[in-house]
C-alpha cells in the first residue's frame, strides 16, 4: 500500500528539486527516497525506475517552461514578445538547470507532447510578430530554441569566463535574433 500523501507527482517534484540542486546526472532513487523519508523500494509504486523518473522531470519542466513563456509574453508582440520569451526561458533554464537537462532527449509521449505544445505555441506566437514565411517557421523555432538553450546552458555551467556583463551580452543576443527575424 502506497504511503499516504505520496504519489507520482510528489515523487517527481522531489526528484526535480534534487536535480536542480545536484545535477540530473547525480539523481538517484536513493536520494529521492531520502528526501521523501521513505525507503527506495516504496518509490517503485509510483515510478518504474530512474528513467521514468527523469522523463517525468522532463515533462514537469516542459510544462513549467511553457507556463513561464506564456505568462511572460502576455500582451507583447514583435521584439517585445521575443525579449519577454528570451528572458523567461533564460530565467527558467538558469533557475532550474537539472529540470531543464531532463527535457533534452526526453522520451516522446502524450504528456511530453502536450507540455511541449505550450512551449512551441508561445515561441510560434513570437514569430507572428515577424514576417517569417510559414515554410521557414520550424527553422526559426529551432534557431530561437538553440540560441537561448546554448546561452543559458553556458551561463548555468559558468561557461562565460570573460569580464563582460552577461546581461549585456544577452540583450545583444535578443537584438541579434530580432534583426535576423526581420530579414527582408
């Protein structure tokens, strides 16, 4: 019988916290059990194993990122929407590096696809403020995600060693994307 108050969502939330604190690669079922005050075998009533747990974190993170993007972009268009989305994505990625790491390569499935649709819808809304040919939309979406992912991932891992302010570089990046999306 599962412990009262312990369910799949609680297990995944605890694992997500650990992933953010220690890194996704350091996540173990034992650490999650310790965090929740149970023995590791108790977790298997809620998740099949570490792979399912990591996938659950990926789904959680994708849903949270989609909500953050949607909320940040509310009422904005064009460059302002791009900047709001970029800042929201950077804040989420740097604030939750372990969770975000679980989104990269997460196994496709109904939950992930539904959560991912919110992220894509928000980024596609950014593109509506530009004159991106529908045939090029997927390329633009991939470019935006790649650039923002790269910057935030490097920042989270202390990959910027120069003295130049990273916020200034990030604003430069937003302007760079804006110019590229405005191409004739």
